[in-house]
């Protein structure tokens, strides 16, 4: 017997359950915090940060799935420096694929009608698997036996078991995903319910488990895109996957608990537990709020100025031994480049507070060490996030 979308009701908690929960307040808090974060940065600085966060997002989303390729290894792969170990190389390429899909989604810039279609969801999966090595298309048993081969962009064709959960039969996937897209289209919800529905959809996607593999990555990419498209403008500057990976055990436990069937008349009127769905949404909203607040604190202008200053101090007292000292005025130059996005060379030279020759030598050092960049010999100077400065600029952002 085919499984219908009614098998994963309630689609979102009832109005009664929502009124007795903190979910509406948390959704409003997330929206307000995200709006405050959006537009805080100069455009050029925001572009740099978004590119940096793509690597962080890839690292954490893949970490949840067991790929522990570190951010510096991902950046090395971006520069063509792949490991000689075939297994590590393939995982580097898998991490790059996640970034490639982020770029692809950004380029597509889907509106809500385009986003909430089975075809778009299949496209996310296809773009990801077409970009990873063929060896990662194989599903293997613990003994290494090949059990199945993933077809990029295709719904699964076999029944599967995910822990204690038995997802719907493969014959039902096409109709389920069509109904999923119609059910969770944000036009069906108003105000803060749009955000609550997006978090509910995250679980219901996992419950359907439409692909043979790659469901976790696809649903996180999809959820990120949904949140951005419904108006959380700062998406791209903060990273939901970081919060989920930092508490991966709880994340997976909450996903599993939300699979549970309804427990009696006090647990909603759907097929699945309304109470568990409320808890899952609360966890997701708490995670998102925490990440927005974390990035807001990092990007607070006073805090950033202090961290740049302490980076320069660390250079000068030998705490970053592989690099030599920096003149103290470097902190002023770097902070202003961060603040303004692009720093005019005349302004940078003035901030150096030294002779022209000495000032040009300092600017050359900052460029050579990747702390500043330029697009030409006459262009403005742009703030950068080199690997040696990242732990000071953004403590605890990466592993």
C-alpha cells in the first residue's frame, strides 16, 4: 500500500500547541536577530566573509555525515593541492562539491515557486553527486561490499532502514515529494509560521528519505535556501550546520524522536508525535538563534577591532612563531579595511603613520601575508582572512 503525505502529519504543530509553546517567540527572535546582522558589513567585506563561511558550512555539514576534512584541507583543495592519499583526496573533493552546490544555488537564485518543486530538490542532489568522485557514488556494507550505486538526482529505488526508522517505500517517493513541496510552500503560512514550517519541513524531508544517500546534505542545503528565500537576509554570513554539528548527537536524536508515532489523545491529531515535532523545531530554532548571535558578537565592530589588535600583538610577542612581527599600526589598517570594505591606498599610507618608504613596506608585507588583497596595482586594498589570522579574527568558528 502506497504511503501518502498524511502519514507524516501534523505538518506543523497545531495552533493550540504553538500557543502553548515558545516556538512563535523563537521564530520572531530569529527573524529580528537575522535582520540586525544583515547589512552590518561593507559589501566587499561581506563577500569575503560569505566565501569564508562557504568553507565552514561545507566542513560542518560534511562532518555530520562523517567526513572530517578540515577547513585548511578544503582550502588547499580549492587551490588544487589534493592529498596523495586517494581516500583523503576523495573526501576533499566531496567538500568542494558542497561548496560548488552552494555557488550553484546562489546563481540560480530560486524564488519560492522554483524552490518548492521536486525538480529543484533533485537538482541539488544531482549537482552534488556529479561533482564528487565515482567512488563516493557507491553504498557499501560494513564489510566493504557494494550494496547499491547512487544515481545523481534520482529518487531511491529500494527500501531502506535508517536506525529505528523505516522510511516510506520507494514507489511512494515521487508522489510524497510532490505533496511535500505543495504542503510546505511558504505561501501556505503567515508571519512567523513560515519559519516554523521550514524547520518542520527539515524533519519531514528526513522522514521521507527520498534519496539512496545524501539526504542530510541536501536537506541542510535546502533548509538554508528556504530560510534565505523567506527573508532571513543574513543567511550566508551565519552557518546553521555549524550549530547542528557542534551538537550532532542531539540533532540526530531529535530527528529520530520526531519520527515517533502519536502517543495518545494529548499528542496532537496527526500520525506522528506533535510533542516531538515541537521539541525538534525548538531545537532547530535555538540552534539558528545561537549561530546568529554568535556571528553578531564576532562581527560587532568593537569586538572585531579588539581581535585584530590582539592578532597583531600575538605576532609581536611570538605567539604566532612562523610569522615575524608586525608594526602596531597594522591593526589600524586591517580594521579600517574590514570596516570600509575597500581601503584607498592614500588612506592606508596615511594610517601607517610613517615615512612613505616604510609605509609602503608595511602594506607590501600585509599583502604578501594574505592580510590584504588587491585587484590591480591601483585598486583599493581589501580585507582578507588568511589561515594564520582566522583563529584570532573568529575564535571557535572552525575546529
